[in-house]
C-alpha cells in the first residue's frame, strides 16, 4: 500500500492541485500501467507487471497510463477506461489556507507469474500543478 501524499498550504488563500502529467520512461515495457478493467477482467491470467493506477483527492480521481516521454498525451485520464486524455490536468484536490490535504494512490495488479519471475522495477514521474484556487 502506497502512503498518501500530504500537501500543506501555509498561505492564506486556497490552492487547487491538478494531476498534470504522468510519464513512464520505459513506456509499456517493465511495469505497464493500463486500465483497471483491463487488469480485473482476467486478473489471474494477466501478468503481474500489468497494473492499474489512480490517485484520488477530494475533488476527483485521476487515472494513469504508461506514456513515453515526448508523447503528446499527458498519461493522465479522466475515466477509468483511459479513453479521455486530460492534457490540461485534472483538479484532484483543493487545499484551503493554513490546512493540509491528502492524495491517495490506488492500484491493482495482475496475478500471473512472469517468465523471469524476479522483482520488477520501473521509474514513473507524476507532475502536479498547483494553482491559486479559482472558486
């Protein structure tokens, strides 16, 4: 289980937090991030390096997909089927002045062993955009 991301606003004005870009430097090789439906449809026959991943805030949920660096897609999606790419980001959290907000990661993985069943490692980059709240 992944720890929550805590975001503290030391200022007086509220801020909006957007899931803006999700980059998988290896693209679909290594650990492959795909839709939750793609994982759970046949979870026992899906390799364990295929996972679904999303982040949940008080405002919305952002879903992620493996996208290579330089890809015109953001890797951040508005829907769990990964059909609607969010190039402007998704507002996932509002943090009021002098308070703290939390973002929670969720995911599911396939259960089938790999041919070379060793530890899998991959590096992902999640870019959050922080803006002064608009409402």
